[in-house]
C-alpha cells in the first residue's frame, strides 16, 4: 500500500519553473495599471477557453494583443515591465494556439517593428545571452566559477557575473576587445581560460564577443536566475514536444545507469508517459496505462484543454519493485537519502520531468493515487514557484479525487477532519512550522478547499505565473488571504465536506 507523503518530500523537489516571473514593482503607476488591465483581460480569455467559448475568446484576443503591443513600446528600459510582458505574451501565444487547434481562424497580426517588443532568447535574431553565451559558461566555466568563484568571478547567475571579480569587470558592454573575459578566453591577458581545458573555438569566442559588442544585454527571466537553470529553461522552450520527449528518454537511461549500473532496464512507452524499471513487460504496461490515466484525470479535473498537455514532453516514470533500489536512485542520482516513509516523489527542471514510485504490489487504486499525486506535483512545479504546503496539499487533494477508494485517500480524509478540528492558528500551517504528520492533512485539506472552485484555483496559478506574490494571487482569486480562508475551510471540513 502506498503511504502518505511528508513535507520534506516537497522540500526536496527542484522548484524550477518556466513561468516564474517577477512582479511589476519598479514600473510607474500608469504602466502597472495597464499591466493589471491586460492581466484581467488575459484571465477573462482563459476562462472563456476553459468554458469552450472559442468565439468569445477569439473576439477578445486581438484586444489583448493590442494592449501588449502598446506596453511593449515602452518596455525597453524597464526590466520588471519587460518580464511581466514576456509572461503575458506567452499566455497570449498559448491562447492563440488553443484557438487554432479548435479550428478558429485568427486575423494575422502585423509584424512589430524592431525594438517594439522586449527581446527574449526565443525571439532574439542577434546574439543572445541565454541562447548563445550562458550554455558556454555552464559547459566550460562552471567547474571553477559556478558554485565556487575562482578569482572572485562567479557565473552562478547574471547578477553575480555582472559584478566582475578580483581583477575588475569581466565585460565592457559594446567593447568586446577591451573586455577581460574575451582577453582571457583568447589568452592575451595572462593564463588562457578555461584553465586546464581545451581552449574554446574561435567560433564560440566570436559569439560571446558579438554579444558583448551588441551591448551585453540579458534576455532571460531574471538576472538572479541560476545560469544552469536559465540554460535548461531556454533549451526546453525551443524544443518541440517530441524533441523534449526524446531528451527525457536519453536522460532517463543515463539516470538509471547511474543509479543501478549493470542491471538491464525495461521500458514501456505510453501516450504521455515513459515507464522505466525492472518489472516485467506486463507490469510496466499497467504502470504506463495508470500514468497516462493519471495525467488525463488530473487534466480533466483542472479543466485543461485537451489540446494542451499538463506538461510539455512525455513524463518519465521510474518504477521500482524494491525499496532498496528506490533508495539507491536517491543516493546516486539526486545525491540525498530518501526517507523510509516515502513511496514516491517528483522532480521538474524544465528539460527533465520525472516521478518515482515504489510499485511492488497489485493494488491499482494505490498506484493511481501515488501517480496522480506526483503528476499534480510536476504540473505545479512547471507552472510557478509555489509554497511547499500548497504543492504538497494540492498533490494529495487531487489524488484523493482521482483515486478516492485507495487506502491512502481514506486514511488521509479522516486525518484532514481531525486536523481541521484541532487547528487553532493558521500561521504554523502557512509557514510550514508543523511536524510532517501534522502538516500533511492540514495542507491537503486547505488545498482541497481551494480546489473546490477550479476556476479560482486556475486564476491563482495564472496570477503567480504572471508574477504576483502567492498571497496576493490567492486574494485576487478568492477575495481573501490564505489565513482568512482557513476558518471557512475548517467549517466545511467539520461538516464532512472537502
């Protein structure tokens, strides 16, 4: 039987997301109001799409695109505004794709003039930091300048790189030949870099130099984003669904070889899943079918359009028949000890997306419960950076709906009712200052209460993805803060309702 997760399970997740944008705080008041208006319109279009009112959504989309075009014309020198616009523009693009998939013909948009929209790695025609430069830093420089900072120079993120090192600034924007970085890479200023490695090719150095000559602009999400994370998200964004699935399959094979070398692995591909494990073909086929069903059921519960998968690319499922093998995966691949109470967990880092489950029995309800919980976890991690209690609780709440007859769901429902009755102060729940066994049922109960209104729940996720702080997004979606919603949930739980 599958047990319930602990809070540390969520704490161990890689909270790396594609749509984690910063709020618009530095923009002037008119710009903030205009962005707020665009967000409201985007939310309205999203609601129409969920209701399958494609005609209504198609009618409103051109107005959203017009507003974004106007905002973009003033975003060149306003980084927070540009980042928020990038989020909204991504939403508008997704909406357009959904409408086209539904057979709606959209009017052609005039191509924007050069400089009208903020440059991103996906749209840049010239040199791009995220696309052309950052991957070189990760591949060739991270050994000395990644987590460490040899010579005081760190490539950990763009902010730290911009500060230079003990020898001063690494780059002179607009002046590649005067930049210490280029001189070091060419070996014209002391020891050639990277040290004790093959020199970079003239072509690679030329790309970095071209980026510096073009102004050395940052074109990622946030200058504080870790450079290796930026590289993964940029690469994933440029991949097709099939390309990302192929990349994950290759990574899955490498991870399995690292965790359990010398043991032949079997694979089974589902519609949206790739199952990897030692079980026989029949068992892997059942797990693949359950993983696909979990993704369909979670998507249906969230009212996700059929044309939009929960997560881009096929999801990898590592299925372990022995707890020892599961532990070895944690030690060798994730470099950590997995708690004995765990029966599964999930990770997401843009390119890679996988869940692990200990599937040693024939209890299909328990298997579906665990897979649904982890599928929901991956989906949330792909959307935004969210509080641990919310991710933990949402995974449980969804699993209880998808597999209500599983022993874990029945047990958890009883613990939720008891926990709600005993809770006197919401702060320890919302700040995760409770023991794991106390936190889990409370998180599941409150998240389930939020999920009872799927429209508001999706609005909450959209708000955080667009840059709103979590508490602000909750208040915008539900009219109250998380702490203010706790008594309403407790009253509902006392009546035996989710």
